[in-house]
C-alpha cells in the first residue's frame, strides 16, 4: 500500500489506510512508535511491543539494590554544569 506524508497545521502526519489498520488490528488511540533503520526506512510499531536488545521488564527495588550492603553509601554523581533553568 502506498501512502503519503501530509501537513496538518504545524504537524506532519502519515495517512494509514483503514484496511491496513484493520489487518494489523490497531485500535484507534493505540500508542505507536516510529523506528528508523538509518537507511531511509521507518516502521510503525506498537510502543508496548517494540523489540530491542534489552527488553524492558519491571524490576523491584530489592532487585535493583541486590548486592548493595545495608547502609552502604552509593556516593554522589557529578552530572556536569547546570544547563538551562536549573539552579543549585
């Protein structure tokens, strides 16, 4: 199927044919994500099913702090100079 990029106000949109939305079982309002391969190709995927090298999964605080002894100080991290409207 062929589609096109169109301007709606200050936004660029891509028209998705209704038959394709039906085939892909995409409900209106579904969170979607554009993924680029860096070679001029893009794919539109469900945000919740995007594959990556490190799949997202919820972890508990206990898992996050596993191996850190009770009362241990993790220290501070220098994020560099303030940028924008931050103040210290």
